[in-house]
C-alpha cells in the first residue's frame, strides 16, 4: 500500500465523537462535563476502554493527565504525542477538546487496521482541566507537566465550593504517580476546532496553526458598604455595583483603543450581599485579555492595571486587582508547522496558516517539545456554546492531516 494514500475511518471517528457527547449531554445539543466531576470520570473511563481495546498501555500522572501509548520499534522512547482534553465549559460544545482526543484515537485505530508499525511510540494524551471553568487557571494539567507551575500549586486550585483539584483527583480515582520523564515527546500535535470563523469564511478545510495569542486573567474586587435601600440617600452611598458600572466602560475602552487584535472579556460577576433592598457592598468580576503581539500584550496589560488602580484612588471605594494568570503569545516549532503543512498537501486539502485566538494545552507543551496544531472549521465560528458544530467530513479531514503528521515524525518501521 502507498502510505500517502492512507486515510482514517471517518464514520468511526464520528460515531466515537457522538458517543462521547452523550456523557454530560445538554438539552440544546452541547455538553456540560466539568473537570474532575463524575461525568469527567465517566468520559475518562470510556476512553480507557477504547484505548485498551487497541492495545495501548495507560499511565496517569499526579495531575490526572492520561497517557495511552502505542509502542514503537526503536529504542528511542520519546513518543510522538497527540491529544487534547475532555472537560468542557458549563454550557460547552461536543467538539471542543474531545475532537482532538478522539482524532488521536482514530490515528491509532487506523495504524492498527493497516498493521503499520512506527519507529517511535505514538502516545494519546488527555490533559486535565484545560478549560479552567471549574478550577482556574486554564490549561493547568499541561502547565504542571511542562513545569510552568509546581504540583502543590496544581493540587491546591479550588472550585467555588472549596473543593481542591488534589481532593477531586483522589475522589474519582485519577491521582496517578507517573512522572513527566516517562512521557517525553519528540513532537506533539493537537487537532482542534478553530473556535472562530476564518476557515469557514475562506471555505478551507484545514488551519495550519503557527502560534497562539497571549492570555491574561485578572480578578477584580470592588468593596463598598452595605446600606438600606430606602433610607440611604444616593449621594451618601458606597455602592460597589454602581462603582463597577463606572469602571467597566473604561476597561472595555482599552480594547477598543488598542486596535482590532485586542480582546477583553468580562465573563464572571458576583455581587454581595445579593439582597434586593440592600446596597451592594462587594462586587467581584473577572477579566480575560488577549493579544497576539507580545509588545501590545504587555502594553494592554499595564493599561488595565493602571485604569483599575486609578479608579480605586478616585472612587472612594476599595478596589483590588489580582493578576492570576499570564500566558504570553507563543510561536510553534517551524519543523512541526512544516509537517502539518506538508500533510495537508499530501491529503489534497487546501489550508490557511493562522494564529490561534484561543489558548490550548499545546501552549505549554511547546515549552518542552516541538509542537504544532491542526484546525478544522466550526459552524459560524461558534464555540464555548451548546450549538458548537462541525461536519463529519471536516472532522475526517483534520484527522487525516493528523495521521500523516504523526507518521511523518514517528517514522514507519521496516
């Protein structure tokens, strides 16, 4: 067989995606499968069953990252890795993360079907808590693997109910002891839906991802004073929510003034005491800021801090900003980018070279291994949404490019 003609089984890949989507399925067609919940446990167990049936050994590290290895023939144990995540947003879609995991599984299944041995091992990876929606910050499992944070920090991350990642890993039985040195990668490829509209607008099936824009996360707290809604005159109040309403337009204006590439999102709000006839005494909200250019990324970061701190001095309210996460813009490995580009050509697919607007586990993996990503279109560019969708043909195309990218780096034995 001419190996350049090798293709994945698109029907099998699609059926696996739909089966995984049943776990945490929502009425609108999405999924709610938060990290380290019982539903996350169920998805991990199902994947384990599938991988064991393909002859892959499983190892689990102390952050619950999963590694399923298909052996190679060489004495070099540095695998070609591929994968993504299985956790979702609270109102997430069925393809975000899961597509990259199951595309990697389909690569292994296809190699087994064709009885192809590779020189280097091929390893499917599931990274823990990529979304960060339950345990901020995002991409924490990959970050611990890459040495960005230490294990104590990872285990101490807590959800809104005070449950820590370490406790929840132990509870669901996925607190492993495998070490990063057991899983060194010669290369790593992550397939993913684009989560934006560019490929669809260009009518192209493949995105060759050259890098990822930077992300900063902040938590802002505004503290005023509780007062009765009736007797307290407006001018006498220290209303934390009214203060927030004055500050928010200033924060949004930073993005508007910083040009097309800047992104600022305020996605979480908490108001205390939460009574309709009491003046709010405390408002907490999050800021997500992104930019692909490092100089502008740092400039916008400083502008946000300056605006918030100046507001605290002038408003008469206590204002605090906590910079909880910084992930600067990154560029992927040129050779891995070439591999993805050439694999798309081998498969006969048109492609667009692009920078990812969303953060991914590959951001951290790129710090310790040559890395690149493969994008496929999603309908309307919609993601982090229950209506997130792609087609069977697009999913198959991305998996074919992933297959040939993995083969290019793992090498065919014999």
